[in-house]
């Protein structure tokens, strides 16, 4: 399935396994009605650049891979649809809003700040503008994720979902760990609530065995995309992976770095282990 500018779903090209991968933040197709005042090079620091490429072997190994094409600064599928900062709006929202800490930091459903102190937009947005972003981008992405869960659940009785991201190598003032040098990998399961412990342990142990420093639920526990569809008691398991951008890219130039190929191979090793694990359950 390919929806231009919105998403592509890559189906397994080999024998299917109950594994779903998604890359919600690596999109680079900036919609025509996005008219930011922040410079493009600052906006682009919000991209989880190349993450869908790091996991591109997933479909050949049996996983579904869903990648977003729109940028997360335009609308972020990893937020609740009500996580909107009222200060972004030129008029009252017609319904309840529940802005979280992410909105306070400028990182809600619609991003307020490109980097600390630099607003994305030069004016407030109308309700119609924000609703159009939700209807045209956010809802189709969630429909694709929810649909993949339902299909895998019907066919295999279980779903093992890895929600794939990358993170700046050092947190800035919009992060909860400002100034901290981050580990290679941060895995999140909302403190054990979104997946079976055996799944977390498997992913952790494979990555640690490959030599990566791996933290769990600190500083990232995972958000909407692992919360909304997971239900470990019903066989629906979701885990977030955050990869340190210093491992695979030049963060200033947004180019693949010398470590890219090795990381991609190592993530292929991880996927082999995850798919083997999923087939044995
Ligand atoms: Zn991300």
C-alpha cells in the first residue's frame, strides 16, 4: 500500500511472520501547505533520518514495515490527537484538549518549536488547518497501524511490534535529559506495560550482545504508537526503539555516516532474532 506523501506499507516478500515495524518520524515530504518561518536546516533536526532504511530488510525477513512520508514537525503520529498546545491555535478548539508535557516542551501533536527558542510557525493555526492535518495524515497512519495489528492478530493470534525511532546523540533543552550524552540504544515499553518481558529481554540481549550500550525506559518510555494498539494480555506486544544518531549519521549535515552499513547489518541480526522468537511463540 502506498499513499503518496502519507505512508508506504511494505508487505513481507518472504514467508510472513507476526512482526510489525513502523517508522513514524523519518518522513521528508514536506506538504505544500506547510509554511514555517523556522529555517529548513533546523526543522530537519526533528527527522528520525533514514530510520526506515535501517530496517529495510524487515519485509524480506517476513515483517510488515510501515513508513510515514510526512515530517513529524507537520503532525506527529506518536502523540494523542488531543495533545495540542492551545497557544498554537487562532481560535478555540471545538472539543476537549489534553496537552501533555510534550506540548509544554513544544513537541505536541503539532510542533511549536523547531529547536529551543525557535518557533516553527509565524502565526497561529486555524482549527481547519489542524483538522486537515489530522484527517489527511494522522488518521491514515493510525488506520494502517491498527489494520496491521488486526490482520496479524487474526492470522497468527499474536503481534510483535517494534516502533522505530532515532534520537539526537545529546539531549537539548526540549528534552527531559538536557545536555546528557545518550546511550547507543534506548528501549521503551512504558515500564513493562506494552509488551511481554521476554520480548524486551530478547531485544535488549541481542543488541547488548552486538556491543551496544542499551538503556530501558530512560529517557524514553515510548508514547502513543506503542500504547494505543498494544495489549500484552491479548497477545499484542509493542516496544519502542530509539537509536543514537551518532551511530549512523552526520547529525549536522543529515547525511548517512560511516557507521550506517554496520548498524543496518546489526539491525538485520536483531530482526532475524525477533522473527525467530515470534514464530516460536
Ligand atoms: Zn521519533
